[in-house]
């Protein structure tokens, strides 16, 4: 009979809480020979999964590829290879593989979520939100899917608070990682979640702590608290265990930490020491520190791409004053010789080039700048008219300053001199 195959449903359970004892070592029947094509494809998929559990993603991808050649209509091999590609930071390949898997099996919440993550970190927040919404329809009680949908919609500038609240109400809090929803709703504190993560349960404590760090980090980032998110992601990168169970979480923590800790040197003189990352708590106090409350507990800071900010930014980008410095903000009014901070930039549509102070990035993005005068951000995208937004430096309290507006947002208008490019997402290449 055909060798029993690890189904995607099992893979999902492993991601959110099961152990790895059943796949400790790569199976051996491939070398023995004598297998049918179907059995050989299954053996390659099983061995690939075992390699992935040993953090050998390259070998896993090679086995999944062999399985796909033998069984091109096997959704599992495509989906698992897409997952491996995501953890390696290969978002285009992850999207292509996940798309191929969805064509074969459109009822896999795991695959929709994996494609959504790949699209999110490829800068395609709106298609990512659509995928996360599809995953929630298939698995409405999964708190991780609910969090991912909220994160994607915040980054896409879509209002979702009523739906987010309704989705949280469907979560089963009795089993891990359900209690994370209680933090978001304000029913428990992050310290209480720390105690729950350390208590006995089906999932090892170190894995539950990893989950808490990563998903609370995502929620803090959605609420606009980058510093607290940075601490949580740094803790996750240091503490999340290797293997299948936390492969996604480790990859996400690394991606987010890289984005938060990637300053762009746009100053004409060396940056002040204040421009570096702030200290983080020691390993012994990872979740025992007192992090900033989540949005449900206090009014949230405005997050990048929120609906309100999008409206404000759109008015600023299209107003007559947007391209010229305000007369009431002379450079001599600045609080000091150099102001260091992060400016968030987004546009509609996304994928525009944002240029400021001699550097550039592709929206949505963030840049750390050191300036001593107001400056402009110019956004351009093929097929659209350029837009320039003036950014001033405004005192906030006795010693702090902030950039206004921040985030910078521009709603680009189509150019009339040439046919604009299609706004449809790029179709992934067909996989074999």
C-alpha cells in the first residue's frame, strides 16, 4: 500500500502546537528502490518534511521538488515547498507554490495563510488580506489567522476593527494559542499570558513563549509601538526553537526585526548614537518585562496605513501646500541641530518609489533619517503622476520632536500621457 503521507491538516496542527516525535529522522525507503511513482513521491515528501524539521530547508525543497515532478497534482508537496520557501525569504517562489497548491486543494486554510504571509512580506498587503480572510472562512476559530488578517489590513490601510473584534469572539481560549486573544480583548494582561505560556500543556513552554513573543509583537506593531515590537521580535529570534513547530514564527521575527533595525543613512554627517536600536530586556526577562498595553487596553497609537491617516495623507498630498514648505515653519524653529527618527511611507497604489534626502525605498516602507531642516518626500510610480509631500519637524513636549505628517501617504493619480500598467497582482509562474 502507499506509504502514509503527512497531510496538510497535520502540518497545521504541528505549526500551532503538536510535537515532532513522529518525524525525528528522514525516512529511508527512497534508497531501497522498488517503489511506484506515487509511493516514491510520498517518500520524497515525507523525507522533505523531516529535513525541514531539522532546519535543512535546502534539502527539504529538493525533496519536495522531486515529489512534484513525480506527482504534479499533489497539493501537499506544493504547499510544503511554499512554506519552506517562505522561511528562506523567497517570497515569489512561496507565492507560486502556494497558488499551485490552492488550485488543487482550495480548502486548505494553512496554504491560504502561507500565501498571505508571502504576499504581505513581498509588499502586497491587500492580496495578503484577501488570503487571510479566505483562511479565516475555512478556520474561523484560529487566533493566528485572525491576527494575520488584522495585521494585513492595518498595513493595507483598511479599517477592520469591528470585524477584528467579531473574529476574536470566535476564538477558543481554552487551548493554546487561544489565550492570545484574551490579551487583545483586555481580558488578561501580557504578564498573565506569560504565566499561561509557562504552565503545563500539550505544547512545550518554549514554543508557547515563542508564539506569544511573535504575535504580541505583530499586534504591538499594528498598534504603532515599534519599540515594544522590536523587543519582542528580538526575544523571539533569540529564544524560538529550531524545527517545524516554530519555523514560521522564527522567520517572521527575523523579517520584522530586519525591517525595524534597518536604518537608512541619509544624513550628510555621522548619525548620533541615539539613532541605533534601544536596549532590550535580558533573556531572563523576555516576557516578564512590562510591555506597552495593546490597543484594546489603551487608545492605540496611529499605525502606518490606518484609514484615518490615509485620508489625512491624501489631503496633504493633493493640497496646493503639499509641494512647498509652509511659511510658518522656518528651519530656525527646529529644536536642535539634528533630529533622528523613522519616517513611514505608504501610497495608493503600493509599489511606488519614495525618494527623500538622496535615498529611496519602495512603498510601503520605513526609513530612519537624521535631518536638521524640513524635507520633502517624492513618490513616483510608472503610469502615475508624481506626488511630493512636505515633512516638517514639530516639537512635542519639552524635549521630544516628531515628523509631521508621519506616516507620509500619497494617493497617486493616473498619468494622462500614457496608458497606465495593470494593477492586477503578478501571476506566479506555473510549477511542474
